C-alpha cells in the first residue's frame, strides 16, 4: 500500500483507490441519477461526491480526475465500492 495524505492507500496499478461509502439516488423532474460518496479522498483526505450514472443502470465506477488538488501525482484515482457495499449487494437498482 502506498501512503498519500499520510494514510495507507490501496492501489490499482498506478492509481490510488477511493472507496465509495454511500450511493445516493436523486430523483426529481430533471434528474434520475445516482451520486457516489467517498468519505475519504486518497489525495486530500476530504469527502467528495461523484456522479454514478442513471438509476437502474450499472454504476459508473473507474478512474476519475482529481479536482481537489492541483498537479498532484497521481492526478486522479479509481472509484471502487467499499467492502460493506459489496457485502450488502448494493450494486444498486434504486
């Protein structure tokens, strides 16, 4: 495990892994989407929200560009579900 932001971080190839800790469905007149929350960014340590795709479709996980730190190396991270979401089968159809 590498250390970024003074915490051990899982890696996938050259990219740190950011674990999605919550899936938030948003439904209103113009949206029908999932938001993906990471509680701890591997680059800055703060919580972030990412778009996760349309409700009922597979979640959009994978590489994301980091906007929280400028010119950080590596410049981004990979979104993966947390162990608890995987264990609870939360690969979601809200």
